[in-house]
């Protein structure tokens, strides 16, 4: 995979790079703002007649926005990967697919972590159901990632062998 700066600049669409960068920066901004919110006095108080805090509700809302950003970012990151890599088409497609599904897995993990504060207190004794639901969502995504990465093995080893031995 030969990737020079000139090749990258020619093959990567400026609009896609801008979009991916902006989405990533918005996600980071949201995380920073959520952290700063946790420092505000009173946000850790329980909302009357519920076992949930205001911080947990705001955290769940921010989590849903982050998950939306990640899901929106996944195809753009896959496209950027596809445009940035120079190599056999099969290898490039599997790498782009792996990037896509890795971002989807991150979205699932962010959702699990970020929604826990707002949902777990409501499950009272059935907290295990929360984990089971996310496990059933995450396992198929993990299987797809494993399949994509496994599919990279042969084309990658062939490419390395060609580069090392000079055979084309």
C-alpha cells in the first residue's frame, strides 16, 4: 500500500475530510461539555420521585447525540479509508468495511456506557437485562468485524510477500 502525500491529496475529497473532521470535533466537544456539566453544583441530585439524577438524563441525551454522530460518521470514515488506501481492491474494501463496523461497535459501547446512568436505576433488580440487550447488539457487529479482519489476512500477506520479494 503505497500512500504518498500527493496521492492522498489527489484521491481524498475535501468535502469528505471536512465532514469527518467536523463530526469528530463535535463529538469531542460534546464529551468535554458533558464533563464540564458534571462539575456544576446540583446536577448530581436525584430528580424527585425517580432514582435518576439530572446529570444522568443530560448524559443520556448527549450519549444519544454522540451515537447519532458515530453512526453518521461510519460510512464517511469508510469512504475516506477507501479513498486513502492504495492496494488491491479486495484489501481496500475489507479495510473500509472494518473501519465502518469498528465505528458502529464504538457507538454501541458508547450507548451502553452513556445510557446506563439513566436506565439502570429504573430496572431495579433486572440490571442484567440491560447488559444482555447490548450484548445481543454488539455480538453480531463483533462477528462482522472479525470476518472483515480475517478477510484481510490473505490479501495482506500476499501484498507483503510481493513487496518483500519484489514479485508483481
